[in-house]
């Protein structure tokens, strides 16, 4: 916890209405301003108590406060360093330690996630009946079961390289991700096709692992640094200078590799030598050359927090969607408020996450769109699960899938599955 960063906060309160947990509970210590006050107390000698740790754990890390702050407080850096201190100094109860160990032994590892595909597919029809039992055992297990998306029957293997259509304009790498790659493989396939149709050779290295996003956002910087080094090495060997990322959480973390590895100047320099760019950010810079075919469909676009707040990318995806002929774009009320997914938050804090998810789903369904477009797999699972709790199903697609359908001249009925 950096005292200078803590002292940047002037306690003006502009962050309060943007904070999901303050919106839920109206509790000062569950606002960014209140949490910074607790950080200051700890820096000045107060040990981390269970109550203090609880306020830090309750933060989603959505970074809406960073967008709202007129003083430029770097709350993102503060909460990440604070979470690392909580994990170092706070002794969690055995059941909580065991559950966290399960999550971090599973989700950052694509092969382990792959082993879950068949059990998840078989158990999906049983989830409504199992939920009451799981709730009694541990609400976090119930949340994990409820969030599970429909799992594709067959794993789509992407080639190592997808050649540009027509004249080659650039060569880029593609980060395939963990949850994205195993549970939403169609998003990666669509991303590669869109980039190729816009004139890019797309390099997709084998053996990609986790980028470290889940770890760094949960106070596990050493683990995150190991994942970051492996990711950097993977794309260095692939010989690319730019890596395109299609998951918001992964995008924000990879852009901060140099900060994560700052204690090792050599690795920090290697991190700076690679550029990680969000798909919509990169496409907007590249400029369109491929023909857009009409898609007569009404779309609601969801701002993933780590795209809108952490990376500041809001206009680019909207502009790309609006450029599709026949597409009608509708804004979701209270769009800047987090849906409650926030990486692993909906697993560790299921009650708060569920309430935020229910609010977001109600607003999404209220705009009457045919399709929800989201740029993060966690948001997709969270909002779809909340809609199911209301007895409704929502079609969800990634920005890449919608662009892919337009470039290929597909029917809008091919977009999104009811989740």
C-alpha cells in the first residue's frame, strides 16, 4: 500500500454513486473512499482485522470509481496491493481457504477446465434440483453450478495461423484465454476470422495458459507474475509484436504486465516490447476494409467494467456495431454499474453478486433488444444466469461474433444461444 497514492484521495465523495457495494448497502466502509481510509489506518499501524478484510473482499474491483474520480486517485493500484496484503496478513477460515484453493487450482488452467466440460454438460439439467442442496452446503458452490454456461459438445481447435484475406495489412497474435477458450471457443474462432477478413495474419500459439488476470485481481501477484512471464515468452516465440485480446479482464491485466513485473527490469522491458490490444480497439485503429452485410437486429451493448473503466474503451465497440447496416443499437440504463461478475467475485461473494446480476439483467431485458452483446465471458455467464432466475432466457453474443456474422453475410438468427 503506497502512502502517497493513499493521500491522493481528498474524500470528495464523487466515487460514492458509482460504487456497486455502496449502492447496495450505503455503508461508508464499502465505498472506495471508505476503503482508502481503512488502507490509511493499516499503513499507520492498525492490523488487518476480519472486519477490515471483509470490506476489502467486498470490493468488486470494477474501477468505476477510477473513471469518476476528479483527483486521479489510482484506486486500481491501491486495491490490488491491498488485496495482496490481505492474503499475506489475514488468516482466513479453513472453509474459505479451501474454496479459494479450489478456484485457483481450476480456473487458470485450460486443461483442467476442459476436464469439466462433460460433467458440466451432464449436470446442467440437474442444476435447479441440486441448487437447494448446494446452498445448504455452501452458497459459493451453488453459485459456481448456476453460472456454468452451456458447454459445446466438441472442442474447436484453431489452427496455428489464420492467413489474411487479400492483401496482408498486419500480423498479430491472438490470446485465447482460459474460460473464453474452453467455454466460448466460438468467440476465438470469430475473432480470428474477423481479423483475417480485415487483412491480418493471425498467429495462435499452442500451449497458451492463463494470462494472470484472476490472480492479480485477487491478491496473488507472485502467481500472476508467473503466468505473465509465460504469456510473454509464448508470444515472443511466436514472433509477433501485437497481441489481440477479446476478454476485457485479460485485456486490462496484460496491459499492466510492465507494472506487475516492475521488480525485474529485464522482464518489465520484455513486457513493454509487446503490445496487448483489445479487439475493438485494434480494429478501430486498423480501419475497416471488409464489406459489412446487413444484420437486421436490435442489440443491447453491455460495457464490461475492465473494458470501459480499466481500459477506457467505450466508443470503439459502439462505433463498430453502429457501422453494421440494419443494426439498431440500444443503450442499457445505468450501464456503468457492474453486473457483479468481476472475475471471481460472483464465486467468492455470491449474495452481493446475485443482487447486482439481477439488477443488470432487469435493465438489459427492459430495453427489449433481440441480442445482448458483451465483451467478457464472465459478464456473459453472470447476466445469463440472472435472466434464468427470472424465468427468462437471453441471447448473448460477443462483439467478434456479431462482426463475423456481418462480414460473412450470415443471418442474425445464427447469433447467440439462449443461455
